[in-house]
C-alpha cells in the first residue's frame, strides 16, 4: 500500500519496528520505531519521558517526509 500511495504522488513515511520488512515491501522513507508491541512508545517510561520519546519519533518522521529521496532510505536517530 505504501508504494501505491507514493505512486499517486503523496509522500509516505513507514514507521516500523522491523526495518527489513519495510525494505522488502518497497517503502521509500523508513523510520525505525521501538518494539513490536509498542511501536511508538515504551510503557516502562513515566508519562513525561514517553511523551518525549513519541514526540521525537514523530519529529523524525516529519523530517523524513520533507526529505526528497530517490531510493529507499532509513532515517535513523
């Protein structure tokens, strides 16, 4: 689905915990996340720290979204 949306002209960021799967499906912009049961969070953190973690992940995804790419790119920390 990621490739079809991009083909329609809308840039997509695939946030995932298993980067090789994203590479296999052909996602162009990939942002690694935390863990399979909690991709955008960490329940062992207190509320403030978890908010900061989520904030930075979304911030990284937004930066990936505005970055022009011509091949598959993984946006690490």
